[in-house]
């Protein structure tokens, strides 16, 4: 607005100057006319021409001034329009700057929130990592503590002062001797023998009533063919085929109150007389192959061994405690204690109320040409389900 006011003031000043100049010129012309009235015609003509030119010049000046004023007014309009546009642009720029400032502020807030969240997540991760480390350390400690981490002492002579030291080279034989259980026992015997041919292997019988003649004989053959010595430990009792396995092992051990029971092979003999005769011959041959070596260890023949069975029990079930079984050469030696180093891991607790005993009245299925060599007084066979 200030340049417009200055422009208007200038135009007013020029207009006043023009009026004053015109009046002065007219006055000069009048005085000159009065002074030169008596001049010659040529001079008068020139004066008139000069006056005319002066007038034309004044008219031209006036036109120029008018034109100039119009141009100035147009320029003023243009300047006003431009100033308005500049003002609008300045206003828009201000709005844009304000919006940019707002967006920058919002972006800064978002960055602060993101940084805060990242810090929270980092803190949570640190806490989680610390907890995970503690859990891992606890699990590793529990895993370490759930195992026996000392070295196993493998003794060539496992008995010292009537204490039997069991290493971790142990195979368990419990319950009825069947083809399935015999296969597991034989595989474990062979595996341990392949690991070492000098360290003894222990076949541990907690309690077994015997079972299949064929399956038991396979175990005996595996024990004899093992390059590593196989020793038998009977804890509770071994009857029939289990007692024969203990008697025919390289060395066998039991407690003084362990029960060992021998009797004859038994089984059903059905069919016509010829078939029964053939089955009887098979039973007698199995009895010779299984019970004969036990009788030989006792310095008896098979008939004498059978006779003594019935002398000790009317049903032919010759049962003796461990100390007497040693005298009869059924067992190598009686021990008082067992130091069991075979338990190298913490036993797992069974789930509560998941153990049940199922009583099965059916005898184990036998393969062709097989016989039962098992003691089971009540003729019922119990299995434990977990």
C-alpha cells in the first residue's frame, strides 16, 4: 500500500507543476506579445509558430502524462493483483509450513512411540531371555542330576566279600519266557558282547516262572556263544526254564532266600496213540537236552535227577532256597548284597491310577514241536498294564 500512496502523491505533484508551468508560460507569452507588438511580421510569424509548437508540445506532454498515468494505474492494478497473489501465496506457504510442522511433530511423536515400544519389547525380550536362560539352566541341571555322571567300574571279578557289583551291562529277563522276550534278551546280549568282549554281562532275573523250551534254549545258546562272559543273577525266584538258564550259565548268583525250582517238562499230549507216542518221544528228547546238562552238573543221570524231584515233592516240583541251591550246583554262589551301578538314570514315576493287573486264563501260545517248561500253580497268567 505504501508504494501506491507515493505514486498518487507524485501524480498530484506533477499535475500542480503542469498547471503552474502553463500559467507562467501564458504570462510570459502575454508579456512578450506586449513587448513585441511592434515587431516585424516575420518575427510574428515565427512567434506564432513557436507558440503553436509550444502548444502542441504541451498537448503532447499532457497526452503523455495521461498515458503515463493510465500506464501507472494499470501498473498499480497489476502490482495490486500481484501483491494480492503474493499475499495469497504467502498465506498458502504459511499453511503448508504449518501443516509440515504439524506432520513433523506427529512424525516425531510416532518415532518416540515406536522407540518406546521397541524399548519395551527389548526389555521384555531381555526378561524373556533371562527366564529362558534360567529354565535352560534348570533343565540342564535337572538333566545332569537325573543321571549318574560318574564313571562305571567294570570289574573282571564282580563279587567281593559276598557283594555283587553290577555294571551298566545288564539285561533283564522277567515274567514268562516267550519268543518275543527271548528275542529282546538275545539282541541285548549280542549288542553288549559286540561293545566289549572282556567286560562281563549280567542277565538279571527278578522273578520268572519259566516258559517256552525253544525260547529258553535260544537264550542258553546265545549265552554260550557270547564272546563276553554272561553271568546270571536271580533275585526272587527262577523256576523251570528260568532255573535251567541260571544253572547252565558260566556263573550264577542269588540271595540265600532266593527260590530255585526244577521240575520236568510238561505239556498236553493229544491225538491217537501213535501221535501221543511221537509227542512223548519229543518231550523226552527235550527233557534230555534241557534237564540232562543240569543233572550232569549235579553228578547225576537224568533218571536220578527226576527221581530226586519227586522225592522232594510229590508233584515233582523240586524247590530249594538259594543256599541249598548252591550245594546242589544249581547256582554258583550266594551273595548278601548287590551294588547296582546299572541304574544310570532317575526312574520315571508312573502316572497315578494307570497301573492295573489283567488276569489271563489262557496259556502262552507255543510254536510247533515246542513244550512248556514253566511253573504256574494256579494256571492263570497275570500281565501288568500301564
